């Protein structure tokens, strides 16, 4: 792969700017990343990071909530945000010529949100309705139930949205205090991918965010301890939705490369073992697969599926048999090579999206303080051996390390724990 046109600048207040110039497009994806997510919340403020994400769209000293949206949309762009366990991102995509407008709107939201009490009360109700909607969706809540099974009382085991009780107990002062503590420039990254120059972006960001006061933002990270537990939640539904898996590796652990190949072969796509064996050969499910999550100091491998109560035991038995086969025999050479090609293909094709490029810049900078070159990733994937994968499989898929979580219309004795 060719050298990538990625440039990085750190302002005097600690804010990092990373750009990738893509000359053959006419657009730009712009994101402001904040190094704070659900795991950094205290027990009495669960859901506050996600709630702040909502509130920053509700008006500034210069713009109403409607104007925040309409200024970007009126030039053909789109504006959005999301909150994860360890970071929050406010982002937009627009024509490259409108990058100054996008940065002005995003910066205005971060620096000058009014946090109006009336808007706060309305949005508090909106978020509580969002939580209720989420609670009505068993194929969503099972993933958080699984995280809770693995991480127990650790913040990584709690849902990002919080609970109706925790969100209902928040005040405007809570939000102001949290913003003051966590939204420091040293914890922010401005990531831009598209047909804009690094010099232009640095000039714009310096003007808009360069005067943010540099301040210490101390943070203690308590690493979780993985537990092998089985939990079930009874809920009226036609299917039982389940997750199975256990703790894995962090964002900076090189074992994440053989883990990615293992995940791809096990349940990462339609040609994976689980999809072929459980859905295609036996017709027991509509959805089954696996995915990995990686954090600063830990990770998670999750197998997800949904099936009728009468077939749940068979599905879990087949899944566990596939896991045991991998732990005992490893992966076939052709499976490994196919997975490596799938990973490379997905990585390269993904770069056809400016949004994906921007996401890569921001996330890599937050976790590694650099953008890992694609050539380095490709070399790391290519170097993975069958022995590496077998070692990872025997560690991460060991029965005593695995947890099981399920949501559905349970009756006693239906699932062997």
C-alpha cells in the first residue's frame, strides 16, 4: 500500500488535529472526538455522557436547536453524534467547501451550548422514552445483559443510555460539572477526511478551539475482572435472544489480530462456521454471528443469536460444539487465508467512505496517539499463524471463562447453565 497523506498537529492547549487529504472526492467528513464515555461515569450519573450528547444539539447562544440542524442540512450535509463506552463523537459530512461552516457549528455546540432548563426537561423525557424503547427490544438489551454478566458491577457492564431512574435524577448542574471535568482539549481530537488541506483545517480549528483553556483532567481507570456467569431475563417475545462469549484483549494488544481472524471464521459473516452450520445446514435461526469489542485495557468476544424457545438448547449445543472443535483442532489453512483476504478487502473497501476514514483517524488517535498505517495492519494480519489463532482460541473460548446471557419467554429447565 502507498504512503497515506495523513497529517497531525497538536495545539498548545493539547487538542489534536488529524487529517487525511483525499483529492479525488468533493466532500469531507469532520468529527470532534471526546475521550469520555460510559465507563467514566460514577454510579449516580449513569447515562450522563449520552444525555450530554443529546443536549449539545439543543441550542447555543448563537443558534437554536433547529438552526443547528438546518445550517448543515441547508448545504446538503448531515449532522449526527454517538456515544460509546470510552468516547463520544460529534460529526458531520458535507461538501469540502463547507468545512468552515461544519467546524463552526460543531465547535459552537461544544463550547456554547445553553443547557436551557426547559430544553433539559424536554430532552430528559426524550431520553427516558429512548430507554423504554430500548427495553422493549430484546435483541438489543441482551448485549448489555451479556456485558453485565461478564463485567458485573464494573462501569463497562452498564448500558450507555443509563436507566430511567439515573437519567431522571440528573440536573443541569450535573451536566455542567461533567462537561467541565471531562471535555478538556487534551481529551479531544478533531478528525477530518476529504478534499481539504491540513493547513486549512489547522487554521480553522485554531481559531475556533485554540483558546479553550488547557487544564488537567485526571482520570483513574479501574480495570474490570471478567467473570464466567449465566444470566437470563424473562420477557414476553417469540424468540429467545442470547449472547455467549468472554473477555479478550485490549485495543493495544497484538493478539487482537489472531482474534480478528478467529472471529471472522467463527461467526463474522455468511461463510462463517456458525452461519453455515446453524442457519444454512440446520435452519434453526435467522440471525447468528459473532463480533469483538476492544477497550483500553480489555475486550470482549460475543456470539449472538436468536431462536425459538424449543430450539435454543440445540442452537447452544451446536455453537459450543463448534467452539470445542476450534479449540481442539484449530482452523484449516484455507479458512485462515480466506479470513485474511476478507479482512483486507473489508479494510480497503471501507476506505471508499470518507466517514469511515474519519472514524479511523479519530479512533486510532484516541487509543494509540497515532494513526496506525494500513500497511502495518496488513502486515500484522498476514503474519498471524495457525498456532497464534489456536492459542487465542484456547484462552478466550475456555469454558470456565465464558458467560451466557439470554432474554426471552423462559420456562424452568429449558437451558442448561
